């Protein structure tokens, strides 16, 4: 059983496994929700549960190509204004750069645990999505609206958000970012599917 006292000492944004027949008290559930702690069934292994993206995001890596400068600048200012740590990995000039380089830099930061989530930007967002998804442990989704951002996190466990600087306004992009960073992944059936995605990654490397 998970009591309120138990819930209060769990790390913010963590994932815990509830054993078969286990119970969560109503007060504990309120505390878990407030602390954004995900509870999954013991039908999942501890390892699979650890695949869920971090719910309590404190550090964000961001990178974009030469088309991203204005949008990236606005996002960085917005996130830092919220008190988040932001690693701006470039680019910082209008000189052309290749999106695989910028996208992989941000995706690597997530895969290595140096950031809780990442944002990658290019003109359409598609190239950065493809490049970021080549990094093992990164799950990138290109989102054009808040609904896609919510689904990308809640259903697909995305930890990298891709944006197209020519496809979204700054105002819309900030709303997408807020939805993406603020949506946790909780349900065991969704997390279980992440283990299958990892199996595909491992198979491609064998």
C-alpha cells in the first residue's frame, strides 16, 4: 500500500511500480498527482518503467539550424523565465548549418541524461525529427499543435519535441512547448510499448 507519507518522500517526476493487489490511499493519490509521480503495474519490469520520460522537467536542451534563431531565442527566454535550466546548443548565427548536427546534439543530451527533455528546430521540423530518432534513447515527435504535443508525451513517451520554424507562430510554439513539457506518461500499457521500441533499436544495432 502507498500511503500519503510514502508519496511525500518519492522523488518528483519519478515512476514507481505497484505490486499486484497493491493499494493507493486517496490522499496518497492526490500527493502523487501533485508530485507528478507515475505509478505503474508490476506487470512491467522496473527497467521498462524507467523508460517513461521524466515528468518533472527541470533541464531542457535546445538546438536548431539557421532557420530557428528567432523561435529558439523566444523559447529559451520563456523557459528560463519559468526557472528551468536551458542548454542552448546552437546554432547562434545565420550561417547555414545541417539539421542532423543540431538535432543530434540535443537528442544526445537527453539520451545521456544531461537534460530531462529536448527541443529541436529546423524549417519544417521533419529533418530534425528523423535525425533525433536515430539517437538510441531519444524519441522525437514533430508537433504542429497542442493535441499532438499531448499525445506525443502521454501515449508515445516522446522526450524530444521537434518544431518547424516556418510552420508555427511563436505564440503557438510556446503553447506546444508548455503542453509537451507539462504532460506526463502514466499508463502501463503505453510504457510497455516503449520497451518494444527499445527492442527495435537494439535489433537494428545487432
